[in-house]
């Protein structure tokens, strides 16, 4: 008797949020090293989102807004606990 099986799992998560970041260093070029942190709780699943990167001061918009598309060396890490 021959047996065949297959399996798989898929997990998709989309998180859209606004983070408040702070300047943790200013490089000799004048570029800003930034870091942001946010905790999100969705249906008992707690996620911690950490953002780090480098930005040019000229890219900071009025209201101190900086689109993620303008952050170099961008690293976004999300750790979930449920």
C-alpha cells in the first residue's frame, strides 16, 4: 500500500502603524541615527515593533514626519507573543 501526504502552513501578518522615533546619534555627515519602538496588542496577541535606521535631516517633513521610504539601512523587527 502506497501512501502520499503533504502539508504546509502559512502565516501572513500585515501591520500598519505610526511609530514615534528618536534620534540616538548624529553621524559626522549630519545624518541621523533613529530608533523607534511600539507595542501593539491585537486580540491578546502582543507584538513589539522595533525600527532602526539612518535618515537625512533634509528628509524630515514638517511636523517631524519621516516616511519609512526615506530611511536608509532600515530595519523593522516584529516579535509576537500570544
